[in-house]
């Protein structure tokens, strides 16, 4: 991990060959492996420039960093959750033990499933109104 200026709180990470510059407070905003790395509780490898090297996909890591900065999922991840798919950044979040990321993803996915069930229920109710049963249950009982 390379400090841009001593005591500035700015940290430069090398994630899979791509450099990310952020604040220490951003990386420690949620409990995760990143928190323990930044607080030097977990040893880490450094690159030639002295930056903390994290062997992860930088494309997925940018979604993690977005979440840590803003406390919400990126729109791309939200759209994947709404379509009931899995986003590749979930694996990165699991690897980093960032449980809040998965929790947010699951909440969006489950909310979307509830919306689908509600829509199906409303469609069924409308269909029943427009297509009443051909026979009432009472009519069938009278025939016996």
C-alpha cells in the first residue's frame, strides 16, 4: 500500500495491474478483508512501486470500490440483480468478506421477485374477473 502523502489518508492499490487511488476511510468503511489489510492486520504483497497488490479482476473491483465510496450498488449490478442474474463482482465481494455487498444485492433481487409475484397475483385476479368460471360449485353439488 503506497501512501501518496504521509498522513494524507490517500492509498494507491494495484488491483490486477490497474491502479486505484482512494482514501483509507473508504477502504475501512465496511468490515472486510480490505479493512484488515489497510489496518495492517493481514500481510500483503507489494508491487515494484510499493503499492499493495491485490490479485483480483480490476473490472469487478471498481464495483466494490463504488459500493465502499457511496454505500450503494452500481447501476450495472442493480440491473443484474433485478433480472435475477449473478454479477461477477459478487465473487470479489465474497473473496473480500464484504457481506454488506451481498446483502444489498440479495435485497434488490428479493424485492424484484416480490414485485413479480405481486404482478402475477394481480394478473390472475384480473383474469378471473374477465373469465368467470363456467360452473359454480353449487351447480355441481345440485347434480349429485
